[in-house]
C-alpha cells in the first residue's frame, strides 16, 4: 500500500481555503499513486479553533465545507481527514474532534477523539465530547485503527497521562496500520522525544504507525510537521520535512541538527505564520545594537525577507557609539532598511515637563527607575507610530530571562504585536546567535560578545540588577519547566541570595507578563496561553 502523509498548514477558521488545500493535496497524492492519504488533526478548521466553536455560523460553515470535501474527494484513494463533527442525537456536548474515513468518494466511518487534553495550552474538553472506543475500519487500503493525537500518545508507558489507553490490546492480527492524526505543537523537548515515543508504540503493537502532524504557525503555537511512518522495528520508513508543508509519499527528510537550528526554524515559522495570517505588511523593530534585537531582526529577515523588515535605531544621551555602529553593521549584513530617530528631544521634553511635578510628589527613592522608563516609553511610542503609519507588525525583543523577572518596561520595550523570543532564555539567545553566524557574520560579533546593557543610565549593565544570566536561566528553567520550589533549587547548589532574589522578582512582575504581547512557545512552560498564575496572591516561599 502506497501511503501519503498530507502535512498541511491550515489557517484557523479559513474553512473554504483549508478544504481547497486538502483536496489539492489529496489529488496530488492520488496522481502519485497513493492508496491512502491522511491529514493532521482538525485539518478543516485548523488547530486550535478555540472559541470559534461557540459561534453557530462557524459550525454551520464547518458542516458545509466538510460536506463539500466528502463530495469532491478523489475517487482513487482512501482519505482520512480531521474535522469537527456535530453529534446529532447523541448525549452530552454536541461536538466531536473527529476523523472521517472517505473510501473512494464515499464516507464510510468516523472516529472521535477519546482523550481530550486540558493541560498547558490545550483546553479541548471546553468544547468537545470524548469519543468511545477505537475505530477499526476496513477500507480498500486495508484495516486501519484510526486515532487522533493523544489517543495514541497515551499508549507509551514512559509518558502516560490518562487512565484509559485507546490502543490497549491492538495487535498485528487486528489491524494493518495505526493511523494518528495530530496537531502537536513544537517544543524543544519534543524534538527527540516525540519520534522515540512513536517508535515504541509501533514496536509494542507490532503494527506500523502513520503519524501526520500539522505544520506552520498559529498565534503562539508552532507546528513542526515531521510526519512519519514508524515501523515495528523502530525505524522510520517515511518522514516529511520539518517546518514545511509537504505531500510526502516517500523518502526520509533530514531532521534539525540541534536545538539551536530547531529554535531558529520554529521562530521563523511562527513569525511568518503570525504575520501572514494576520495580514501584516512586513515588520518593524528597534535596533539597539544588542544581541536580543539583533537576533529578532535576523529571524525576521529569514521569515519575511529583508525588504519587509525595518529597523529603527533610537539613540539617547546614554547610548554608546558602539551600539549605534553595531546596529548599522547588522543592517548592512542583513540587507534590511535602517532608520534613526533620536529619542533625546522627546526624553528632554518629558524630563522638563514632569520633573517639577514628580519632585512635588516626593524625592526619588533608591533604585528609582522613573527616568529610565520614560526613555523606554519614548522608544515604544516611536515604534508604535511607525507601525501605525506603515502597517508593519511591531516585534518586541525581550527574552524569557528578562520577562521572568520583570526586567522590561510596560508600554516601553514591551510594546508590540508579537514577542518573538519571549520563550528563549538569554543563554539560548547567545547560542542561537552563534549558530546563525556559523557560515559567516550575520549578527555582529560585537553584539554577541559585549556585556548586555539597557543603556538607560551611565555605565549600566544588566548584571547590576540581575544575577548572572547562567545562574538566572538555571533558576528560571528549573522552576518553570521542572517545577522546582525554593528548597529543591537550593538542593541543586544554587546560591540562596540569587534564588530568593529571582523568586521575589518573579512574583512581583506577574502583572507585567499578563500585559505582554503574545510570544512563540518553545518550552513546555512558557509565559503565555498555557499558564494561569494569579496576579494578586499572598503565597511566599
């Protein structure tokens, strides 16, 4: 049996366009001799449709476009496709996350997702009723066990998250192929763990597993594709490309070579998807000469092209000559347009107008950052004005280490429509930047090598206010991704003063994170849609 993995990049809610894309891919698969073609999860709606599922008009159009898909499906193969199914006349909620089996133009079966995730970025039980029992469907292409995402994932003993295992008891004698339609967002830990998991599942049941994953960027989520056919011996007989739409009917595409490459590809894919699907005409960002803005600019050029990216240098009285020169060197290396807009006149006007009033209200306390924040807000206002005038997407340049401790200014450097590297620790910022320079300088080495500074006061350095980034990143990583508390952090040998400082800053800056622009998710616990921490609370470690 010749198999086609339809690794597609749907746009959430673009129902007619998504069905057109599925039909085009299925016809391509038919023309290339495939007997069976499989899409990812909810390919008709795009994943995740979220509260669009509460809109009656949306559901009516899903039904209409799904019916069109069945009518126009190629007659020369079996097509398994993900959509929303109305459970008419059945108890419970009215909707199912479903896979339809269309055998040579006839709808012969459906399989509803049984295990509905409600953790982290997932909230499927909010809208769907779980299916009951795994569907084994006899088709002209063979006997298929049809599963959706976690229905198969939960078979892995090393990572079981539910009591029910829909694949329990399936064997080679029951089915010829386990089909799994997925929309599995990319995170760095899945780069190696996901293929290893499916290899184990295929070996456990002695049955090949066809895993088909969505690809592309949708809001904060990035889907990496990497759809594959896993053999019972653990090998991959087919694998689609990473981070690229493809109709895969054979071959094993190369994988990202390292976390640095996977990070860059994920962020490029996420930015391209966000900008394109939201209708932005290019991107704009501030270029400080530092490594964070340099990395964001480089990724933006790779995602959108140099002609679509505008960098803005905004020097003030505290900006070093080297920073301005580094921003100019970056622009030359990347071929993007650089404009300069000094914030000094705006800052001087703010300072003159506000100082008398502020002094009447009270003398500045130790560590007062009022004037530092005014500079950041002048830059934010400048960039927002450019975004308004040009229609370009404003990219913020703050990293996860800074966001974790609130080392950012609301309505200043946090202004923007997408926080591209907000789930990238500073340590990884350096690593990815060096990886991008592997074939020659793109990011100026001076931006990579110099001590990080916000340049909002004389001789300022980030580490005047924060623990060294290697220490900060280790504390945040263990706390956020691994769930370590203060006692466990100290057991790891981390210094108590740094731990207490980070915990205090982390708690106090939650209100900032709640107002941050959405960011591309890379880790298993990002500051975004999958995290629900109260702002006002009284717990202290």
